[in-house]
C-alpha cells in the first residue's frame, strides 16, 4: 500500500475527540493506538481488541507519527546568566 493510501486512513472529525486524528472516522484515536503499542501491546493484541481494525490501520498510525516527528526541530534555549 502506498504512503498516501495509508495516510488517507487517518481522518479528523471535530465531533470526535475534539478533532484529534482518528482511524477511518471511527472512535479510535491514533494517539491511543500508539500508546498501546508503546505500552507493549502487539499489533495482534490491537487487532483482537478492535475487530474492525486492520494491519494497514496500525501501519497508518505509525507512518502518521513518523511524518510528524520527521518535521520536528528543537532549538536549544539559550539563557544568559547575569550576575
């Protein structure tokens, strides 16, 4: 599946979770999927918990997160210590 096809699975609806990114218009936030994976759940665990979820949906969440982090830049804050 192409990147854009995967990213098209990530949608936004102001009426669901205040407009946070969700999967295919359903009430499952990308953030929740990422949090479950970060906590040690496997993709198979997620597929069991959400029968409508697909491997491509999980891949889309990871790609979405990657795209966000790839754009992130951190500028060090320089403080002057005046005596």
